[in-house]
């Protein structure tokens, strides 16, 4: 008997990724977040802390590969965990104190490598600490109130809806590049799709999960679309500057975890601020 022919490898979609793998990984990650929120809110903080740690390592590795920049890993990792875990009992004050300690640690830790490249490495270390764990701490702060699990769900639903709508409309209808020198595949048609799905998701999630007026959900969704798009462009700029395609290769179809966190990190800050303003406790 002849051996069965091997299955052809997965082909990337028109958007340049293995769509089946990307969807599978996305569903697993989404399920982990939902389960953590529904079981115990504090578990979500652990998920955020773990994701921030992995993303920090990936970003630091990308900076080293692409530009020879040496991030002060120990103070950034430890300080990053301090920011996220102190955000639960102490809120913004805990995050600010932890970030200040982390910055001091980065300044001192880099002494051991001498003068050459000191300013470059310390600047990158502080940027990494702010961009990843400090932004992630705002996601952890979302679950602080009694309805915190639903606040975090509104945040996740809004960003996922924005990404999904933008991806679909960009692939099917994209004709006019939004920022061709930064991200050639990102189009204004995709942004319009993001805005449509993000606003709809915001209106539904805020009204159904948090009991807020529909117009507050519209504002919330629109703000998340803008922050998610900005986050995507921010990471694209960093990767182009470093001359790399992905931050890592941990997730099939996605690249590294940091490649999935790009829209979530700034959106966590915006989600916390918008809900604090629109639906104060």
C-alpha cells in the first residue's frame, strides 16, 4: 500500500498569517481570560502578571536582536510584577510607587556594564517598564470594583471586536493605506470596520454587563478602537525600527505574545480611564 500523502502545510491568509492557527490560539487565550474572570477576579490579575512577564522578555529580546540594546531585565521584571500586584490593594498610588522603584533599579543595575550605551539602555529599560507592565497594571485595576469582572470583560470584548472588525474589513475591502510607511496592510477601510464593530460591542457590553446607558458604551467602544489602532501602529513602528517581523514565536499564527498585546496594553489604560469617568464607583 502506498503511504498516504502528507497534508499540505497551512497557508497564510491574505492578511499574511496562518488564519486557522491564529483563530485557534485566539480562542484558547480568550477562554483562559473568561474562565479566570468568572472563577475568581484575582486569578485575572495572575493572568495579567504572567502575560506582562512573557511580553517583557519578548520585547527585551527584540531590542537586543534588532539594535543591541540591553534592557535591565531583573529590575524590569521584578518591578513590573510589583506594579501589577500592588495595583490591587493600592490602585494608582501603588503603581506609581512601584514604577518609581523600577526606574531607580534600572538606573542602578546598568552601572555594572559601564558607561558605553548607558543612556540608550536605561531609556529602553524604562520604556519597557512603562509600555508593558505599567500599562498592564491598568487591566488589573479594572477588576478592583465589585463589578470588576464585567468591566474587564467589556474591555476585552471591545478590543477583540475592534481587531476582528478591522481585520475582516481590511482583508476584504482595504484599498486606502492608513500609514503605509509604518503598517502597509492597515487601511482606512479596516479602521472603519474596527469602529463599527467596536462601537457596537461597546454599546452592548456596557449596557448589558454594567447597566450603563448605550451612549456611554458608544463612547467607550470608540475610545477603545482608537487606542487599539494606536497600539498596533506603535508596535509596528518599533518592529520596523528594529528590522524584525515578530517580537517572538510563542504563539502559532500570531508571532509572540507581545504581538497580541500591542492593542491591549494602551487600551487597558483607556478602558480604565473611560469607565472611571463614565461609570464611577
